[in-house]
C-alpha cells in the first residue's frame, strides 16, 4: 500500500445503504503505534495507518479504534497467519476483542481488469458479535477491493476505480 502525501485512490463504495464514488487521500503524517504513519481522509471520515517494518497497521477507521493497531497486510510475504487481542472502540463503546489474520494470494477481476493480489482476511470477535474484513491489495496500487461483514451482513464494500 503506497502511503505518500497526496496519493489518492477513487473507489465505488457501498456503505450499507447506498453506493457512492469516494476519493481517499493521504493527508498528513502522524504517529501510529509509535511509528511514523499517515492520516487518510475520505467522505466517510479518517483512517490512520502505518508501515511498521513489513506490517501494515491500522489504528483507526472512521468508526473504530484498535489498541493495539490491527494488522492489515504483511509486505513481502505470500502467506501469513497471526492472532490479535486488544481493545476495540466504536460508537462510544469499548470492548475486549480477539481476532485472526490470514494472508494469501488471489486473482481478482474488477470491471475489465484482472489483478494478481495479496488477499487478507481478518476476523474479529467481541461479546455477541463477529466482523470479517476481506481485503485485496495489488502491487504498486494498494487496496483494490474490500468487503466488511458484521454478523454476516455486508455493511461496507470498496471497489477500485483509479489512483493518482
């Protein structure tokens, strides 16, 4: 995931209610998990991410905060498995949560283009709930597709349109 100031991606976004076109732009440097990271802005809100060694970490999304940050991808690794345990904060609530992370390779077709990708699957469990986040990353482009389901209901999806 190339994180440089000014980098931007345009996605077709389904937010649980409607489909819109949205641009996500790397806005400014800030600390994420004790390393230099970036704030990424879109119409849904702010994300905070950083590369820590080969790990892409996410500390915040528009609706959630993770302590410690959540692993999104491992650079340079075709396969990876990890576990996560920490605090998940959302909508004024705080939960203790546990999760699993798996990474592998996959081919994805978006519109008329095919991409060889790194596919990641994160499953978070907290009292009475389960969220699954599946992401596809293409070399040199970054995130090209993402699906998020909470309690098996699709509540967010992104599909890559362009970048600059």
